[in-house]
C-alpha cells in the first residue's frame, strides 16, 4: 500500500511554496567566490610554488597538506559552532558575513613571493594557507548548510544544487578566463600570479553578501512553515561526530564524494604539467583545455539535473563517471600533436565532472533528513563540515600526490629567466599515470559505492512523511 506524502509535490509541504527563481539565483551566487579561489588553488598553486616561488616539488606539495591537518580540527568545530550559534541573523549568516573579507585578504596574500629563502617561503605559505582555509570554512560551510534549510523537497534540492554548481563551475571558468587574459598581458611570472590573486580576491567577496541578502527570507519562511527554529544542538562535539560516523548512508556519501573530488583535484593539479610537458604546448594553452572541461560541466549540469528527476541520482552519477573513465583512460595514451582528440576528450571528461559536483552534494541533504528521523535533531553543521573537509582534503591530496610523485620521478624545477627544462621520461610517465589510471580507479570505486547507496527517492519520501507526521503530532 502506497502512502501519499505531502512532500511528493514540488514544494516541501502544503504550506511552503516553491522556491522562486531569485532565491535559487541568490543561493547559487554564494558559491561563485569560493569556487574561483578553490579553482585557482587546484590548477595553479603547485605550479606557482615550484615555478615562481622556487620551492622544491615535495616541499611545495606539503604546504596545502599542513593546511588540511588544521582543517581536520577547525572544520568540525566550525560546523558545530554554527549549529549552536544564536544571533538575530540566524545560525549561518553571521559566519558568512564576518569571514568574507578575511577570506579575500588571505587568498591574495597566498600569491606573493616575500622572500628568496626556501624555509622562510615555506612557513609563510603554510601560515597564510592556515588563515585562508579557516576563513574559507567559516564562509563555505555555513553557506553549504543552507541547502536543506531552503527546501525539504527531493527534486527541488537537486535543482538547487544545480544552481549552486552552475555558479561554482561558472566561477571556475571565470577564474580561468581571467588567468588567460592576465597571463597574456603580463610577461613577468611573479606579477602575473600576484595580479591574478588580487583580481580574484576582490571579485570573490561580494557574492557572499549577495547570497545572504537574497536567501534569508526564504530560510525564515521554511522554518516558520515546518515549525523548526534555529535551536542549537545540545550534544557535545565528540558525541555528534560519533553519531555522524555511525550513520550508514553518510559513510556512503563521504566515500562517494572523496573518490569523486580526489579524482577531480588530482586531474586539476596535474593537467598543467600534462599540457606543457606531455603535449608540448605553451603554458597559455592550459587555460583553454581547462575551460573546455569546466565549460562542458557547466552546460550539462541542468541536463543531469533533469535526468536525475526522472531516473534518480544513482543513474546520473554512474553514467557521468562512465564518460569520465573513458576520457581518463584515453588521456594516458594521448600523444603530442593530437590536439583535436585532446579537446574532444576534455569535452567527454566534462560530462563526468558535472556529476561529481552535483550528485554527492544532493545526497548529503537526504542524510540530514535521515539523521533527524533517527535522532530528532537537525545537525547540518556537523555533516556539512565533513563534506567541506573532504572537499579540501581532496584538493590537498591531489596537489600533495602530484608534487610527491613528480619529486620522486625526478622533476626538474624551472629557473626564472631560463627556458622550460626538458623533463626525463620518468617524469612524463608519472604525469600520464596521474592524469589517467589513478583518477580512473577512484571513479570506479565511486561508482561501486553509489550503486549500494541506500537512500532512494522513494525511501526519502517515506522519511519526509514520517518527519511531517512527527511535527504534526507535536
């Protein structure tokens, strides 16, 4: 016997209207600035540290890893603190507002070369990275937790994440276009990256305020209609972490996301080396390659969102990863001169990248509802903190793995004013392995985990029905 759920309609409940376009747009804008900075980090940080700042590859790769060790502490703490925040603006918005400007300042400072001493440079970048990632968490984590607070509807959440990652990928493309323009206009390497850092930091801050302004009324509307308030959770941090990691669907989601995002960041970190050293193209060609990947991902986001509404998230993720696996395996065998094939494979890869953005972040909203049904509390902060942490771990691990692999293979660092060095065959093989087989293996693991993910669309409707009935009974 089937039950008619009040959540099966396009709205979250009979008393909550559908989200209007302006709210979705405002929410999506909120990811523009953080996406720009994260994309510049992913594509350019290791290359900047080794080629401009002059750090050895192994030491350069350690910079983001030190930041991630700190993130393992500060992400859950900020997640729980945001859950417990009491403020007239709500739980999430004060964090976004007060951290926005420091977020921009720390990002700019990352692209300055203040010394020629290796140890001084290393510790400078470590300190700035810690400051940046703390501010990034304080902005991005509360922002991400707005998703389940804006709507309770399964399909509407997927659409909302479609808007979010449209701006996320759009921000990535914008940052690459800016890099292309700045690199073409400025010859000096150090000045190139400093100007890029300055422009992106200035552009990254205003979207955060626009998001707050455009979504706050909707959050209040949903809370009033569902009977939920910004009540802080009472359990201590250690107990919340224990509950989170004993939630079986959550373990699937973090496994899927870690595999997906690590594959993305591994590819992003090695792509510039692949274009320059394996395909023997000028550095400026890298931005064109990256734009093709990100542009395809952007254009296909809403296509995947519509397919998800009809067939479910599992089918979408597996299909997208299938395209990406084909592209990754083919890139391993690609040779210099095969430019058309290279750009075609970038297009195919973009089909998979869009699902890696869209699906795991849509799944986590289901987990939050599942946890509320089991425990009676909504803990968006703790669950999203681990998602944000995994996002940054994926970026850091991608850079670290690439840097350590290049160092182990004998990578020859560039010297300012000198021609680009010819790399030994061991380095070229390491680059090909990092752009092909390694991300492919991660993608396959992600597909397996997605196949066994337990929360289907039908099961999620049952969860919402029970939550609705519980609120009515109260």
